């Protein structure tokens, strides 16, 4: 991937609150059918980001890591759902395929932690977010859209965060 690709948004968080705030902004743009893929080591801030995404999306339920449940569903007042998938315990992409992505995509957005494990069953359109631990409370995030819909979301985030057009 080339350095300084204008599709990519790099964001440096200096605290868990700042990571959550980025998620809040992102969550406000999500619609049914959106897929957000999170890649990062343990402690890189994936679940913290999802907490913000759920808040910005309007979830009524508290967010917790779905490591043992595989998928958590968070409700919204209009009956839509936000699906939070943790692929860490899945053996391969075929395990994820049995989770019925098509049904989930009709009911709301999907956020996938450890998405690199299920890349083979992802739809053509998704937003890939790589998170890296860079210090005690510091994280580097790279948001890469893989379709025009998510390219538009990244542009909205860029304008919201940096005022750049």
C-alpha cells in the first residue's frame, strides 16, 4: 500500500476517550449493510473503538467484547441492530460464513474484530481499520475504505476531524 494514499485516513489517538470519540463520529454514519473490519493486536483499542461506534450509532445496550459469544447484538430504538463479531476464536473464514452475514447485513451494520481471520467471506464493500499500540494510552489507526460508500464515510470523518476538504 503506497504511503500517503489519499483514500486512507490516519488518526493518532492519545487516550481511550479520544479513540471512543472517533468511534462515535464513525458510528453516526453507519447504515444497515456497512461492514467495519478491525485489525490489531490485543490491547490495540478495538473494543474501545467499538464502544464509541455503538454509542454514535445509537445503541441502547452496553458494549462488551464478544470473544466467548462470537457475536453480540446491540439494539437501537428503531429496531435495527449493530452486530459486533469477534473472529479471534474462529478457525477460519468458513466458520464465519456459517454465522449468516446476509441476515445481519439486512438488520444493521457489522463490526468485526480480528477481521483478518475472515477476510475470505467479507463482502466487496467494507472499511478496514488497522489499530496499533504506540504507547501507554496512544494508538495509531489507519482507515482504508474498499468501496465508494466507505470512501465517502472516510471523507466525512476527515472533514469532521481535521476540517480538510
